C-alpha cells in the first residue's frame, strides 16, 4: 500500500507551559491531515474523536483517516449547542468512551468549536480521573481563545461553566484552513478576541490586526496563521503568569463584563459571545477615556477596529439600571464603585475601580436608556 | 456570650505533600469539636457540610455548631451507598452547592465514610472548576485510606470509580473518637488496610499492629491515634513518590487483585471491601511463599494477623477459572504470567510476574475449586 504524505505547510508552533505541563499549539493550514502523524508520539492505545453534526459532515472522515494508522479510532457525534452543554452531555461522552473500550492510555480528540471542546475536554478530565485529549478547534474563537488555559466544563441551570475542571490538552492543532467553512458572522465573533488581545497586551499586534482585517475576514491563511499564533501566545503568556485567576488573568476579561451583561439582557443566543464582546470592548474603551487613561483618538481607533471586524460598536436600548444590576452580579461592587478592566493605553490593560457616575455616563453614550 | 473551648486532645499531625500542594491530616480524639477553629484559617466565604443519613444523626449537629462561628454553614444529606455513588449523586451535591449560594471561596466539608468523601470530593473538584474541601472521615477505612491520595470519583455502570478527579483536600480531620460508633465489622474492614500498610512498608509497624490488635478492635483512642497516623504517613510516602500511579503506588494494591475478584465474584455487598482485602492479603502471602520470597513462618504470622483482626483468612468455594478470568480483566497478562504485588519479606512489597501454575496452586490452597 502506498501512503500519500501530505506536504508540510508553513506551521507556527506556540509553546504553552501551564500547571507544570507543556504542550504545543501547532498553527497553520492543512494540519488536519497530519493529525495522525502528530499524535503518534503520544502512543495512544485507542482514539475517540468527539465532534458535532456540522463539523462531522465536513471534517470527521479526514480526521479519522489520518488517525486510523496510529490506533483503533472510534468517533462520537454530540448534538452540540450552548443550550445542550450540560452534565448530561459530558456523561454521554463518558458513555461513548466506555463503549469504545477506552482506557487510561486512550486519547480523546475534540474536533469542533468551543462547545465541543468544553464538553469533550471535561469528559477527558473526569474519565478515569483524566485521560489525554487533543484539541482540533474548528472556529476562530476556539483557536484563539479555548486553545489556551485548560478550562473545560459545562453549564448548570444556575450558571454558565459552573461545572468543570482545569485539564490541559496534550496538543492543539489549529488548522486555519478549517475556518474557510466558518460562517462570516462567526469569523467576526472570533476577531473580537483577536482585537482584545492586541488591546490588552500588544500595541504593535493591534496595529497589525487593523491592517490585516480585510484579509482576516476572508480567512486568508497567510493572514490568519500569524494572528492565531500571536493571539495564542499572548493568552498563554497571561495565563502562564496567573493560572488560577488571582490577578493578571482577569485582564483577559477586557470587554467581558459589558459583554456578559449584553448576552444576559438580550437572552443567550440573540448575540454571539464575540459580538457582545466587540461592543463590550468599545464600552470599556469609552470608560477608559472618561477616566482620562486614553484619548478620544484612541477611542475612535478602537471603535473603528471593532466596526471593521463587522462587529457591533453600539447595541443601544438596554436599560441602564438593569445593566448595572447585571454587572454587579458578575463583579463585586466595592462601596459605590465597580471593578472593571480598563485600558491604560492601547496595548496595556489594568483593573480599576470605576465610580458609578462614570459608568453611567458610558452607558448613556452607548445608547442605554 | 461565653464560648466553651474544648481542651486540646493529643493530636498527631501528618503532613502530606502532593501535586505541589501541602495539607495536614490531624489525627486524634475529639477533633470534630475543633473543626471550626481548624478551618478558620482557610477563611471560607461559606461552608457546606455534606454527609449521609447515618452520620448526620450522630455528628452533623456537632459539626455545624463548630463551623457556624467561622462562616454561614449549610448542610446536605446525601443518601450514600456504594450503589448510589454515581454521577447523579455528584450532581445533587453540585445542586446543593448552588442552592447554598456557594462561590469559589466556599468550603465543602465531607463528613462521612469513603462514599461520602468520594462523591463530595468529586463535587468539590468540578464545582466552579474546583473549590476547597475538608475531609472528616468517620470510618477507619476512610481515615487510613481515603485521607491520602486525592482520589475522588463516582461509579459508572461499566466500572467502579470510572468517573473522577484528583483533588487534594485542604485538610483532613481524622477524629478517632468518631469510630466508637462504627459497627465492629467495619472496624475490622479498616484494619485490613492497616495490616497491609505494615506488610508492604514497615515490619516494625506490622509488629506493633499485631500487638495492638485487641485494643484496635475496641477502638481504644490511645491505640488508634498512632496507628491511623502511621498508616496515613506510609500511604502519603508511597503516593508522594508516585502521584499518578506509574510505579510504586501500585504496591498499595497488595492483596487487592485477589480482593477485587472476590468482591466481583460474590456480588458487591456480600463482603466488605476490607474483608475481601484481608483474604486477598493471605492469598498474596501464599503466592509470595510459593515463589520462595517469604517462608511458611511469615505466612502463618500474616494469616494470624488477618484472623486476629476478625477478617476472613479463607473464602473457599470460588471457581479457579472464573477467578483467573476476573483477575485478568483487572490486570494485564503478559505471556501466561500475571503481574501481582507480592511480599519480598514482611515490610517490603514488589511487583512480580507470577507463573500461572503458581497462581493456580495458591488458589487451590485457598479453597478455590
């Protein structure tokens, strides 16, 4: 039998060192067909691919074909949606691992977006007290966000991601060419996190993203590769310096206090997480300007970047009182001031207590009633 | 208000260092009434005590009374049995944490035997990706075995403890006076692990346990204290040198390959785990003698220790073929030989490949047909 070898594309490797473990995020086009070659070194006894119906139709066959020479490969298609991301879904993945006769040396491959990664990663964390898993994120959001940090988990009626575990993947394959099939709206949603990474940590990167925006929206592999890699490296740097979220990691929540409130107030599903975060970044920038940290030129530049990613700069009409109440639930209020992540300049974020009057002015400017 | 201070009993502290974390097992009589004082340093925002109906009737009120001055204290009584130790039970504990408005800084107190510790510890591991928990083991088995190692988990239809996590407690309070209410049969079952610890790691300790046996069976605090502490220290030493079970930790399975087969063949519940292990220790000793590692004097001494703990030395009548098949499922067979934990002498265990003929002879001698 002749084995066709896929030529190696340009791949950027991002090392991540967390919880005393080290793994690599491989970033580049066409990596899916190298999945088997790349996981072979893990010497799994068997492999179970977990995916969702949409991704299964597009990429499951290629994944399984690549993996089969390495070890017996089974698969499980999970009906994945944020609404179905619960303990019962994780239990189904565990059942699938049992049915596939998985053991401690088996490998779970999570092929899909954030929901698949969260559920399958959590199942890998709790099956036999933790088996290895490899992530093949198929959305831009999952490639730049969920690839780093080891957060896995499911929702509970009382809150999102209330049940979960920290479980680092053995490897991440971020194949940028998988994003060609991603709906434009989800590409934009992923770009919200990319813009955020530039804003909170790296002014040069922010400028680079501004320039690349049209090509990123078209999912040009040559533009996506370095951006996915740089975003992962920024997140890995922040998380590596603060694994359990006591300090610096909170900076990754730039725009998220506003974003979470928008998602909650509009009902989950109305706006994508990335869309709410895009708007949240603009509100956080407005807050930063009102606190004299950045100037109005910076604010306009940030709003322009968000708009050019085809994300909403303003989502008007929410009630201010309700928004503040929502955000108080998300954050701790300290004597009439809430703690927010603000920008000290483009490329540097910090936690600050924000007076209620300043917050109110930002909400008014954002079209809140 | 006058606060009655309980006088400090003689407490032995056993330090455990695992997974980069350090905690202490406090061992001594009367510790339950110091629970609050001792967890105060953890500064929990709130406390949830998880227990079972039997233990609740005996000790819940004392636990809650001690904890209430530290933080708002809620409790949840779990119908705990090995048969009900499943994911649904862990989910109920999570629901109870939600109902008690627990947050990341809350503390879960597992007050009970191994089943409560396993379920509640697992719930603590997955709630908000891990909150702190303190174990107050109320059985001898839980005090000498579950206190060390950080293993938490629940059963799956396909296997015991198939779902779980490694999650180290913040502290363990092994109050030996709680054992006064323990049925005699469960005291004996706990002593099986005590005998095992002496056999695998410390000949002097084994001799000490032989001498103390009548007082241990009567739950004499002055005898139990040093024994619980020494057993915990032995297990902590072994586990600390091999946290993820690649090598030395396997030695803790002395007698367990036989024990698990006995439990499975007789139907779970017929024999307590410790009873099956007691018999398993005798079979492992017989195997060791047939391999010329120990002499028949050692074997008799081991059988006498097991018998004096009121544990079964022989459980005759099982079919050899079925037993071997059962043990093959538990272990990997390597070319007609199975790997067992055997004794090189009293006080030192090792892994060895055992020829099938030797295993067969041991089973015949053990009354297997």
